[in-house]
């Protein structure tokens, strides 16, 4: 049976060995170095359909990575294929203005509370950079406050304190800005103030010390990159209030939450409206498109052309068509409900299995995106440092046991499960059975 057979991934190993001769490290993104399963090489995927992917050895998996949440409608979704086929016939890109980008911006304005104006980019990293540039241009200030553990892409600007070790991170009350990589200039790091998440006192202390120099406070409203750590009640309101009082631009990085947690993203869900928000992933349904959007006043300098933002590929007809088709689906109440309820079923299965086996485990997030964290007492995490105390080895075993049973999840325990809207009842049944069996094997 599937449960006892380790999926054979020999061809993935062959491809990985071959890749290392030409691709730096054998990969195209640093985050792909980690294997998806109980083997020391990445998985090579040959095809996908709906919620399923097939690797180069012919093994099939139900996919809860779903290209980091991007292919939200499922792989090779008919909704997208139809829209894309039309564009393939008429030209994918002209580097000029096109009508689809206008329709797409209008739809985003209708769906997202903060979005009075929109600018498109190609990746989350780029769109974060655009939002930060706009905030700096608008305020005339240069420093940015970010939260320890939150991820905002790989650019120099904010690749600071993404995943510091306990030693690097410094004291609880005075976290140290830690560059995520060599090659990030000290001057850039000096412009970043790092703060603990979900801690009102830490926030006020940091704002009292640096508030007048801060252009923006940037955060993940649900911290997808910290195992879906949820905001404490009132915390996002506090961010909003403090930023307003101090003339700081509040930026929600909704690259993971946007359009996945509902048409209005996290800001719609929590009823807290930032000045700017960043979108990607679910926006494009699997094609590379991103956006920063927000209050007219804050984006005025971009609109006037004083603050520069460019991009050859921005909102190409190919990607704009994919995004339009995707958002039209994600704007439908039945699709929103299906995403939420499907994820809630898996969350509940994990909770039940953990409870039955007396394994301390926090299942946190919202239906469409969530994570299981093996905290010592099973309490949900409040901030990045809580994750450092969780049992990462147990999480890896859990993930490997799921993988052996045909369930593909993110290789990083600090990331999360993303549910595809294409998920079926039978696929959810298989997932819940695999969860039960994985806990039995822990
Ligand atoms: N912000 C968040 C919250 C993300 O999760 C990511 C990607 N994982 C990014 C920004 C960067 O997006 P990209 O990889 O498209 O540059």
C-alpha cells in the first residue's frame, strides 16, 4: 500500500546531480535546496493537475505547497488555461500599456480595502521594494521597522533578521538586525530597526526610539513565514494607531495572505486598513505577477513620476490575464468558503490526531493557510523566538511521514500549508488519513 512504500525518487537524484554541473548549487532559488521528503535532494516535478503533482519517477502527491500558495486554483487550472491560451495567440507581451492591466487594477481596487491606486511588478520581493521606495519618497525618511522572523523577499532592503539563530538574535528586549546573507551592505542593515512581533511594549519602545526616522513599518499580518503565527487581538489595531500618530506608512505584506484568506486579504479579515499592501502569489494563480497598492496620498509621488518604479515585464498581458482569471474565481463566495472549510478539515484532523496521541502541537493559521508547530506545551506561537523552542526534528518526521503517504508540504517547518481551491473531498479524506497515520508513526 501507499502507506508502507517509500515513493521512489531515484530520477530526482539523477537530475539533481546533473543540475549541479550547470546551475549554481543545482537550484534556481536558495529555498529549493531543502528536500521535500526524507531524502537529501529536491524533488523534480514533471507535471501537475488540480491539487496533484507528479514527479519525474511517476510518484503522485497531493500538493499543499502549491507553488508556495501561488497556484491557488490548482495546477493547469482550466480557468487559467482558457485565459492564457487566448493571450498566447494574440501576443504575450508588448512592453506597452495594455487593457488587461487596467481591468485588473480596477478589480483589485474593488476587492482590497486599502487599494486606491495599484502598481504591478513581477515578484513579491520587487513589489515590497516598490512599496518601501514609495514610503521613503512620501515621508522623506529612510529607516524601516520590520519584525523578527517576518520574510519580505530576498532584496537587500529587508533581508534582515529573517531567521536569526538564538545567539545572533540578541537580547529579548533589544533584537539585533542580522543580515540574512553575506553581500548585504552594512549601510542597508543600519536602516532597519528590528522589533518582536505581537509585543505592544516592544513596539512602543522601538517607536519612541526611532519613530521620527521611520518611513515605514512593514509586517506580515498573518506571519506565513513563521508557521502562520496569528496577530494577538488588538495588535494590528495598535500598529495602525501608532503609525497614524507618528506619520509612518504602515505596509502589510500580503504576498501570502492576499486573495487567499478572502477577497480583501488579511486587512479585510481583521478590519485593519494599512497605507500600503503588497500582493503576489495567489494574485497570479501561478504566473509571475505582483502588486503594491494603497492610499492615493501615499502613492501620489509614484503617480506623479517623482518616485521611480519600473519593470520591463510589469503586468504583461500574459500575467495580467492569469491574474484576472484567478481573482474572478477568488472573489466568489463559494470559492472562499471552500478554501477555508477544506483547510479547517485538515487542521482539525491534525488537532485530533495530536490530542489522541497526546503530542503537544499547536495548529495555527486560518483554513486556507496553516501550520502544525510542536511547541513544548502545545501553545500557539506569538513571535519568531517561540519557534526556536519548538521541536523541529519532530516536525521534519511528521512531514516525511506525510510525504511517504503522498502528501507534499513545504520543506520548511517555519513556513505553512497552502490549500488549493481545486481540492476535492476524496483528496481531503486521503490527507486526513495520512495525518492520522503520520501521527501513529511519530
Ligand atoms: N513576502 C512574503 C510574505 C513572502 O512569503 C515572500 C515569498 N515567500 C515574499 C515577500 C517574496 O516574494 P518573491 O519570492 O515572489 O520575491
